[in-house]
């Protein structure tokens, strides 16, 4: 279980007891208004109708920072139906890819629409709480599901806590996951950079429970709810990793770390780390942890 992440909606600091929202819609409105900051998801639509045959309304639709479609469902308190309801809508979404593609094109443009990552659709359930049966259920599904507990503090502070985060298929050995993602095994695949790639992959996946990898052509994103690291394919003499750690809070070392805020690059994150040896991976371990904690 991750630590509680607090987000100020109005900038103030208030020391009050945590509480649930008065209505489910209050939670939905708060998250939708700050979805990119809270979840790393670009908000697309609210209460999206699924047509007369299906007869439903998806609470929120979005596109995450890797281009994966996202459905967000909300419940004020504990509700055993939130996961099944979300999976029902996720099945509808996978059968209506063209419709979702049109929505993305209208909101974000043709380029974003052409790059939707249909291999990794996600369901995020935000609720007052979840039962142990909910946590067990998501680990049995072959879908990417995040269970997120919320609390309100006063009128301007929202807390989010990741209860469970699973990428489908959930039970795959690390070695198999690495091969499936197109990354080299840690040893014996020819070349120092192949070994280095495997070592970085192992470190990033091992930072905490529920860390998952999403593979894109240009990079591999490591996330728990949001990206915290992006590993680019090996270049001639180095690996590039982009982290969500704030470059202004890091002592930058020429040739090792660089502030790329505002500069174009693959993946997400403003801190670039250049890795050439396994010693560099050891040096970067603290930065990896810092970025993981920041998200």
C-alpha cells in the first residue's frame, strides 16, 4: 500500500479530520478538475453515454501519459459493484475503439488519436474504501486495474491512496515480463548495454509492490498509477532514463543528470539520467526512489 498523497485544491493547509464526500459527484468533480495532476490522465469526457443498447454512462474517460485509454469510476464509500461496473464499461470501450478514437481526435488532435495504446487499457476505481475481496478480485482479472482510496480534509485538501495496482496479465514472472516487453534479460544476451538494460529494468520493477511496465515503441514506462520513470532503448554508448523527480531539487552532475524541462524527448519526466555502467545504476538508485516517491 502506498503512502497517502495529499493534493491542495485551493492552495491552503488545513489540519482537520479526514472525511468522505457528501455525494459521489463531489469526488468526481474534484478528480476531473485535477485529473492530470492526480492520476497522470488527460481528461476527455464526463458521464459519457454508451448508447441505447448498452444503456450506461461512464463516469470519466481519459487518456494516460502513455496513450492508454482510461475509464475512471467513482463511489462515495465502499461499493462491491464498482469493479464489475468498471469492467463492464471497459469491455464496451474495447468494442468501440473507433468511437473513442474520434473523441480523442476531437479533443487532442489526429496525432494523439493515431497513437492510442490499445494493448494497455486501464480501469481506475476511486472510492471511500475497498474490501479485501476487492483487492483479491483485481488480482484475478487480466486487465490493468487501480484501486484508489480517497479522503477529504476540510474544503480544499484531497488525499489519494493506492490500495492495489495490477497490470494484466497479473501473474507473470519478471523474466517473462522482460522478454514480453522486448527488453533483454539481465545476463547473456550479448553486449554490456543489454545487461545494463536488464539491470535497470530489475531495479525499477523492484521499487515497490504494484510497479508495472507499459511498453511503447519509443520507451518503457514504469508506473504505479502514474509514470515515475521512462527507459529509452539503448543508444550507442548509454541508456537514457527520464524521471518525475524535480530537477531543481537534485544536484545535477554534468554527463550524468540533466534538466530537460521544456525540451522534447521520448517518455515523461523532466530529469534525464544517463547510464553507461552498472556503477551508474547504483548512483541513480536514490534518484529512482525519489521519483517513485514523488508520484
